[in-house]
C-alpha cells in the first residue's frame, strides 16, 4: 500500500519537472513542428535580400559565357541544349530574368570548339581565357552538376541526390563568386524527373548568390577609365 502511495507521489512530483524541461527546450505538447516552415521563410528572406543587391547598368550589359557539365565515369560531358535543355534553362532563365546577358549553348558551339569548352570545364585557365576572348565574353560561369540515383534496400524505393557547384570568374580568371547546394529525395520510377525537380528547387538560391556577388564584386579590380581631358 505504502509502495503504491509513494509511486503516485513521485509521479505527481515529476510532472512539474517534465513540464519545466519541455518549456526550457521550447517544446509544448500538441505544438506543431514549424522547423520546415521557418527554414523555408529564412531561405526566401535570404534570397530576397541577395536579389535586391544594386547592380550597375554597365555590369548587366556584360556578356557571360555559361557552360554547364556533368561528371561521369568517362570524364566531363558538356551539356548541349538539345539533350539537357531543362537543366541548363533552370539556371540560364533565372540569370536572364535578372537582366544579365548570357550566351546559349548553340552560340557557344558555333564559335568555340568542343574540346576547348571541355578544357574550360576542367578549370583550365588558359582554355577559359581563349574561349571567352573568342566569344567576346567578359565573364565565365562554370557549372558542375552531379546526380546519383540509388535503390534504398530497406524501403525498396529509388532515391536521388543532386549536387550543384557553380563558379563565376572574370575572363582573366579573377574569381567573382562561388555557390553550391545539395539536395536529396526519394523518387518514383522517373528518377530523372526528380533530379530535375531538385535542381529547380536549388536554382533560386544558387542564382541569387551568384547575382549578389556579381553585382558587388564584378567591377572590382577592373581597369579604371581614364579621366576626361580638360578642354
């Protein structure tokens, strides 16, 4: 009898402690988990701030050479528009919507040899400089996108992970910006479609970072214009 009474007293005394511990940890019984919503709002705020970066008109008029590739077991493969259009457009469409001037893969291919483009993709500074000069580009945006699809043995479902890595340099090799992102998800039978969905989800943040850095840093280190001659 006494043992049961003691247990009941201990349980009652433990309730205030449990409640105070939950309060200290910011948790309330029945409270919904707002972590995803707060992270999404913070991300949207961060993107909005970056996209509001003032950008000089002369910078927006500069031409940017955009080359995006993927890494496979046999090395780099340049992304032609006809077979990887949606991925290229996920980035290029957002850049142009911000008023930046970019070359399409067709324009690049007409003026630059495939081998030269692939050398630029491998971070060969001389190749990138030669390619940008022949194209008349002031900046080179190099994108490295990898996707990996696997089968989850525990749940018997497909899963896909996507990594995006973008570097923006001046035609002289001067670094301007670097942005990267990673995303993963379960996927149905159409793994390629899910990979593209993940790319689109990350593209807003990637482009916002590139744009903010471009507007802040692209003009730094550029040769100063000579002062006008006095009459």
